[in-house]
């Protein structure tokens, strides 16, 4: 094997062999995952309730089948088991809903493709059913009990007493004491501290998403002052790169996108980048997290006079998916939009799956349908609006200029309409010549396909566009249905009608006679219409006064004539009616000049408008209203009215809640406005037991790879319990005490001894805690696509560090900015982002799913992007080191890994370059070498 191939193998360039393991689903039930349980409650159970339970539940067992539980589904009925555990895709349930094998359920009508898809996904998962264990874990009503309020996440966090540790001197901060005590209990020993270079890389990538330069790493390694790490952390937190990095984490939660997934009537968000930029600035300026939440929910209602700063924050809701409202589905589309906002709000800020209560009371958490539709009423009382970010005078000037454009547009359209009518009426006197000329042209083109239309038009004294319209009209078949053309059809039925009319005087005379008959009938109808109009105007002129004038009856043209004129003088398909934008060739010089002047004025006014003023996509108050509960989630079946309010378990009836705003009753019910202001205050309240906990856990997750609660958007019953509950609460309280400062939280975490551990493993620790739940070592993590691409650009020297502004197309060769500034499309997500696990921007995403697939390796091997970056890196190394091979290798390593190569790596590089020079390739040896460096695990992972 050539050395180059061996090196690429060492660099992890070989394709990954995927072993697809299909787990057999047996009749016994495994506990569903949190994701499966949530999918069942949000997607599957509503369909069962809506379409199946009337005949197959609660005592009803038509065909012997009950759908009260998974066990009942497996047992099946007269036709057999509902689920075939040996061949899931052949299950009776799927056959029934797809109307296969003669079994058709529900009998009232086949489900939609989307609903069938839900059933298929569920069955292929093995039909996980959270309610199957006798229902003991399922809530029976929406009533809030004391036991509900005592659930760990609904009890306010409290600072904990520091636990004792067997090695008290080991800890640096309070975090370490909690973690050390837990490790002691689990009989785990911490790994050694990471070396300084590893720690520097970890800190830089965690806090800014970019690696440090080699000289910065060397300076940190050489800095022996006890506060060296703290100073580096402060420098990284003060960098504008920090806000760029952490904004991306939040944008995943906010399901940030700049368009819609559907094709028809899709709304685009050209100013959507302003929300992204606002998030960046918020993290850079360390906006208190409670205010960060308030502004995204109700920034327009909380700002002072003239303050436009919070308006872009409203993109949290306003930039969300808009559901396609085709015929008759507008109410459902609205309900889906409210559901998206509830889901994003509740998961993002509260860590609760409130949207599970859309069709029924939440089966696991104390969240009722009344809660859900109380929140939905808040969003139903708002509207999407584009909110100006400039003074009102600028808005007024722009609107006035736009109004002037629209006025002139109307003037032009009215003039064109008038001229088209005028031209059509004038063309009635040319019908006979036009028919004969068009037929002459068609006959001559039988022998000469390129015979000149202009020559025929000139001979017949017709305008070329008019003859062209008649020629195309007669080439089709619709003209044969026109009664006006009956004389012409009679002529064409004669034996000699296919001869060259110009060469046969007798045939041409009969053609002209038939065509004239057509024209005479149309002209007569038009003259009759004009006669009636003149008589009407004369009668009005002769009236004694205005009252008498208004009473003059308008004569009606005979129905047959009226229909004839409408068909030939008003229908755009008529050859007499030119398109509005192509009427100029029919006009005389004076009339054409008038139209040209009007068009020029229209164009001048458009130029004077200029670009639209800056605005934010946001929400605004609409007519306040409560919604009625949608029974089974069906917007057509309404139940009791649900007053607008926050979640009952978190409102003033709870010992955790604070006093409500003046517009809110003691039970948290909104009595004025939409309720967004009150919602913002309730979410951001210190007395809300969830908000601080959820954010602390998210920050922890991004520093350690997993949160203290491993389900960061679900702190409910189906979510995971915290591995270190006292630590989570202690951090949450101190976070709030620090003024909700996220930068304080970063410092507290990354300056801990635990954060600075190495990734080294011991066999004993690995046996006791293979998943590193108790943080006895650092967890190696692969960079997300943004940090990886940004690191590639840093290495090559290509990175453009401009802050903010509109998103750019990632596929563009000119896009050298951070990946954050790439346009995010819901309709067609960039293929690189999709390949490297970028989340679906239609849904709130709590954490990235990490995949390793062959296409990722092929991208590294073959993509134009990787080759382009490798070329730039090679050019950079040559600029910095000249033609000295050893210095070039060193420059490439420093640029890529922020370190110098070892002696062995220098030797490997020399061998690689020598082997590459012997091979034929479109890439130079240095470009191949640089591409190999850029593909290594060292660049893609952080220890």
C-alpha cells in the first residue's frame, strides 16, 4: 500500500463500515424512551381517540378488537393480532389504515398520508405505548394535586449545604465539592488535570467556537501565574466571537429559519438575520437571562418610548414555521402555528412538553387542555407584523413614496386597459384582412416553414403583432368553436380551400367574401352597442335635473350581441385583444408617446423609493380573545372556553409563584390585552422553579456534552432525573443571585477543577461508570458543523470575522464568514449542514444528533470546499515559510492544530510528500498534504 494511503487511513479517511443491526421486537413490552412516549402522546394517541376509540375502546370491541392498551392491540381480534411482532411492516393495523388486503379502517374514510405516516412510524418502532403498564403512571385528570406540586422540578431551587469530600483540597469551586462527593459515593477517582494546551483548545472552542492561534496557546502554556486560566476565560468571554458561538446554541432551540418549508404561499423572512444578530449581541453584552426571555416573548410591550432595541427579539415567535392553509384548512393551520409557539416556548424556557396537552390532558405532567388553550389564546390574540426599526418619519416617507408608485402603477394600468379596449375595437375593421392574411401565411409555410410573416403583413397592410396573433389563434383548435367564424369554416370546407390563395383569384375572392361576413357581423354588434350608448347619453343630457338624469334607464344590449362582444373584445384569448404590456406596437405615435411618458414616470417613482427601511419580523397585539378547547384537538369540535393564562401548576396557587401583574387575576388569568406581557413575567420570574434550572442545565450540557438533566427540554415526568440535583439547584440559585448573568455561569463552570480534567480513562472507572455520568473525566466531543467549518477557515486564513448582517449562501465560494452567517432555509437546507447533523429548523432542538456516515468521509475526500480550503492552507504555509519544507510543515501544523509538529510528524510529512510527488494527481503534493491534515480527528474533535 502506498504510504499516502496508509497516512490517510491513520488520519481517519477510510470509509466507515456501517453494520445495520435490526433488533427484534418481541411481544413483551420494553419501556418506551422519552422521545417515543412523547411521540405517542402528541401524534398517535390523538389519532386513536379521533378515529378508533368509538368502536375499539372503553368497552367497545367491534370485531373483538380493543385498543385500550398495547397488550390489547397485540392480542388483536377476529382478524388476528393488530401488530405482527415478527414482521412489523406487515402488521394488520398498517394494512387496515392503508386500505390494503380488503380491510379498510376507519370505514368512514381513508386517513391522510400524514396520518398514515404517523401510524407507520409508530408501528415500526414496535408500537411503544406508555400507558400499557396498567395505567398506574398515567394521569386521570387535569386537576393539580399536592403530589404534582411536590415533583422535583416544580419545587423552587434552594442553595444546598456543601457536601463533605474525602479530598477537600482537590476542589476549586463549589461545583467541584458536589461532583467530588458524588464520585466518592460511586467509588470513582477523577482523571488527572488536562495539559495546558488541551485546556486552552477546549476553552476556546467552548466559549468562542474558534481555536486559538498557536502563539496564544504557547503564551498560555508558558504563563505560570495562578490566575492565567481565569484571565484567558475573561478574554474569551469578552471577545465578540463568544456571542456568535452561544447564539447558535440558542438558535437551535428557537428553530431559527429564514423561510418556510412549503412551496406555495411560503413566507420569507428577508430581515430574519436581525433576530440572529440580536441574540449575538445579547450574549456578548451578557444581557441578564430573565430579560433575555422577557424580550423574546413580549419585547414590544416592555420597551420604553422610542426604544426599538427589543423588537428583533420577537423573531423568537415571528420567525417560526407558517403552516400551509389550503382550501378549508386555514383554522387548522392557525392552530398548528399556535401549537408550534407553545411547544417552542415551553420546551425552550420551561423544559416542559406542554404541547402534549393539545388533544387531551397531559398524560404524565400536571398540564391540562385548559392550560394549553389558555396559552393558545395568548397567541391567538397576537398577529405577525413587520416592526419598523427607524423613526416614524422615515417610515412615513417610504410609505408615501410607495403610495406614489402604486398611484402611478394604477394610472399606467388604467391607460393600458383603455388602450387595449381601443385597439380591440379598431381591430374589428381589420378582421377580414387578418383572416385572409393568416390563412395565406399558413398555406405558404406548408412549402416554406420560414416564409416571412412581415411580407404577408405588409402586403395586407396589417401590423405584424396583429397578424401573428391571428396566425397563432388559427393554428389551434379553439377557434373552431367560435360561432362568429361559421362563414370562415364553411369556406374552409370547400375542396379548393387548401390552395395558395394568392395564386387563385376565384378562391381568394371566396375567402375574402367569407372573411368579410365574419367582420360585418362583429362590426354590426359593436355599432349596435355604440348606438345604445349614444341614445343613453342623449336621454341623460335631455333630463330636466340630476334626479331625473339618474332615473334614465340604461339600455341593455341584446344578450347574443353582448356575449359576442365580450368573447371577442374582452377575452384575453381573443386575437383582437393584445396583452396589456404589448399594446405599444398597435398605437399611433402620439398615443405611444403618452404611454411612454406614463411608464417613465412610474419607473422614476420606483427609483425614488429606495430600499425599504430596516424592520424586524415580530408580533403585535391583536383583538384579545379566549379560545374554546378543541375537543380531541379538532378545531371543528369546541368545548368550554379556556381563559388566557399561564400554567396552573406554576401560577399563584402554587407556593412557588410570585404576585401577578395588575392585568392578571390571582389564578394567573389574563384580563387585559393578549397576555404576552404577563406570560413574559411569569416565565422570567425568579419564583418560577424551571426557567433558571433549564438554562443552567443547557449551559452545562454544552460544556460537558450532557446536561445534569440529560433531557434538557423535558423536566417533566418522562424526562430524566438530575444526576446531581443539589448541584443543579445550587447553581440555579446562585445564577439568579448573580443577576442572571450567563457569563458568570460560564466562569463558574469552566474554572472548576472538573471542567479541566483530562479525557484519560482507567479500567476501574470505565467499568463503574462507562457513560461518564459522574464526570470523572472529560468527554471527548466531535465539533458541530459550524465549529468544524469555522476551524477549517481559520486554518486556511480564509475566515472573514465581520459581525452581523444578512445571511449568505453557504454553497457560495465567496462565503468566508462564520457558518453562523449562512442562510438557514427550511424549504431546502444546505446539503453540507444537513450532512453534518444540523438540526431541522422546523422544530425546536435541544441537542445535536451525532452521526457518522460514509457520505461525511466522501465530503472530506472529494468536495470542492475541502480542496479549496486545502489550497488556501498550502498557500498560507508557503507565504509564511517560503520554500523550506520543514518550516512549511511547521506552519501548516501551527495553522491547523495551534501547535508545532513532533519529530515523528515531521518525518511522516516528508514521507507523505515524497510519495505524493511520485503519484499523478490534479492536486499538488502540498495541497494533498494539507487536505490530509484538515481531515484528521485532531481537528474534528475536542478533548
